[in-house]
C-alpha cells in the first residue's frame, strides 16, 4: 500500500532529529554567560553565540528599528505623498484581503489622515478579482478622482496595472514584501526589502512592516509626533504574526512592543475583537493572535469582502466595533464549516487519484470548492501527506484560481517558475503561493509540477520530520525551566517555541481521546519507579490512539507549556516516534 493511503488512514511515525550545533560554540557561550548547557544549546541553535547576542535578543527597544530612509526610493515616495497632502489630492491605499493586507491598509489610512491627507482605500474581492493589483480596479480608482495610489502587501508584480495607472494620470507607490520576479512596476517608488539593492537591511518584514516604514518616514518628514505610528504597533503586531514571517530582527521588536499595546489597546475594534474571542485581560501569545484574532479578520476576506476588517481597525465607536467583531466571529464559524467540507472532498479525491510511486505532489481542482479556503485546506494536506500541494477552485468561466503550500525542502516559487508558461498569474513566497490558469491546463500542470518537484527534492524530504532543540530527561522539566523559556517569547517563525526530545518513554495511564480528536496522555520514563510523570496533549492525533497506546519505550518530541486549566506543567506533543 502506498505512503499516501497509509497516511490518510493512519499517519506514519515521524523522524525526530536533534538540531545540529557546534559543541564548541555551546562551551564558549557557557563561558560568557552563567547558563546551563541545555539553555546554551537552545540559544546557539538560534544564532545566539555571545553574551552580547543574548542581550540584543532579550532587549526590545523602539530605538532598534532601522531608519526607513535606508530604502532606496523612500525619499521619492514621501515627497510625492507630501505633495498630495499639500495640494489636497485624493490618495487611495490599495490593500490585500488577508490580515497582513488589512492591517497594512488600516495603518496607512490612520497615519495618512493624521498627517492631513484625503485618503480612502480599496480592497479587491478575493472571489471576483483575486489577488494583486488589478488593471480594471486601478482605472476605476483613477476615474474616481484619485491622483496617488499606494499599494500595501501587493503590487510587486503589477507591471501592466501600474502602466495603465500612469496612462490614466494616477501616480503609484508600491509597498510590498512578496518575492519579485522579472520586471519591476514603473512606479514613483517601489519599496520592497526583497528587491536586490533596495538598501534596507531587514528583508523579512511583513507587508504591514513595510507599510510601517512608509508611515514612519512620512511622520518624520512632516515633523509630526512619532506617536502617530508608534501608537499603532498593536496593528503592526497583528499583521506580522498573521503573515507568519520570521520573528527575528525588526519583526521581533515590532511584535514584542505591539503585543504590550495590544493587551491594553485603546482601539475599540481590537478591544471588541479580544472580548468576543475571550482574550480580554489576558497576556497574549502568538498563538492567541494567529489562531484566535487573525482568523476572524481573515474570514471576511476569505468569504469575499475584507472591508469590515479595515473598518474594525479604524472605528472609534464601541458599538460599531462590537457589531463588527461579532459579525467576524460568525463569518469565521461559517468559514470553518466550508473548510471542513472542502477538506473532506479533497482527501477523498487524493485517496482515489494520488499514488505514492508516481506523485511527488498533489494538484487538485474542483468547481465545488470555495476559493477562500483552499489555502487552509492545502496546508492541512501538506501537514498530513508531506507533499507540496496546489488546490484550485474552478469558476464558471473555466478559470482555476489556486493556492499552493510547500514542504521544508522545496522553494515553491522556484518550482512554479518551471511551469510559468502554463500560468496566468502567480506569486508569493517559498512556502506559499497564489496562482491561476485555465482549468483545461490543470492536468498538464499536474504532470509538469510533479516532474519539477521530483527534480528539486530528495526522498527524505517527503518524510515527516521534527527537529528538536535538544534531548532532555524528565528532571530538567521544571517550572523554573519553563519560566526561562517564556522569556524567549514571542515565539513564531524564525524563533519557534523550543522543542525537546525525550527517549524511552512509557504511559502512566492509558491514553484517551478528548475534544476534537485530541490525544490526552500521562507520560513517564520507561521503567521509572515512583510518581514522576507529566500530563501530555497531542492535538489532532486521536486517530493514532491504538498504535500509541500499545507502544512501549517510545520517543516524543514536545514543547513545554503551562496548562491553563489546572496551572500545571504539560507536554504539548509535536510527534510520537514508535
């Protein structure tokens, strides 16, 4: 039986590896700092080699942010915006419908208006227009009297749309963070830290981060108080975490400072959203934001209309804010229902059509699938099958609009480049992309994409692999140790919550299924006497109950956390190797 069918019916046991680090670097750090070998190993694995590196990592100050005028083109952009403000020209901020785009749009509007600009916004409809700067929308904006268009979280591939804007008398400033490929748009300025020679030292900013640099520069140029952008770091943190960019460098600073503001935000919209999601008065984590707040804002865009997200972040009326927050929560529940239906159909298609000895990737399409959730479902397929996945929703005009998700060993954009002649549009990141093409070319894309993936990856890349920071024994797992790890927050891409490996583990009690297919366990050292054990939870792993319950002397990869229900230590299981 092929690996795909095995995975669908019963997930295979993952490989658990220890992140390789130089032992000499660990010793040097221990000489520099009075810390344990275990902590030194974790720090070195994150590129912290000296006491000075450690100080920088744990110190967050707004003075650490880079000068926005390091961007080549920033001065041109700010001078053009300033001219629009002075001459009372209409400015339109053109955003994207995901959380990064929504927060970037709201941020720019708040700062532009505070600086005296006549500014409005435009968000494309995901289901009708799709992603990116659209020529028809640009012409509509020009006809509406706008003289300056500022893109946020999009536009780097909008060569034709910007050219059309220029012909219509509409100047364009591009701010984006997606990978450029090919010719740059003929805009007044193109601000993207991923452009070679852009001048900016941190290429990992989210779209809202690039928008913040524009706002930071504008406030400085207009001699306004820096609080005009500093007071909106709660919005910046929300978009940065939602877009899963590395939480290192400038992003770490922005999110740390933004989380402090977010917990006590004076924005009615954010306060209302936190209240309806049950986060009022709580210390927020990246998990709270990524899985509690962001999906509600995302839901509107996934189902078609993302405008409510911008209005939520702009409103000063608490009643309006609560109405919008409740509507977003309801939209997210609707999105989940659609998501489950598409996921069920997608896995059914995989069981029937995907063969392990033939397919290195999943490429599937259906007219029944909602284009707003296929990205989420593609992520679930990658988690389960460990294959790059492209899913498409086919509309009545025969156009397939898709979302792609990749595995660690494959740069998705490079893989799609080999199929670019089939695609109408494509763009994104190494791990995720959006694309479209005529539906009658799906079969050819499937063949070509599979062949490209096969050339770019090794067989080991298809195996589920968990990389742990270190191997530990039970005595090391204490509240004091957890408190030390907590100081490393915020966790996320680039600074993940530390993962540990425990070998020779056994059950203290029989595992059981709780909640929505979660596996609840109590684990102890194999052969260990006495009452030494820790509670453990393996989310979404209920289908492995039989295999795990029967196991003896197995290994687990886990992160250590506090169980908020009973205020005790808990192992959050990332993988069980039998």
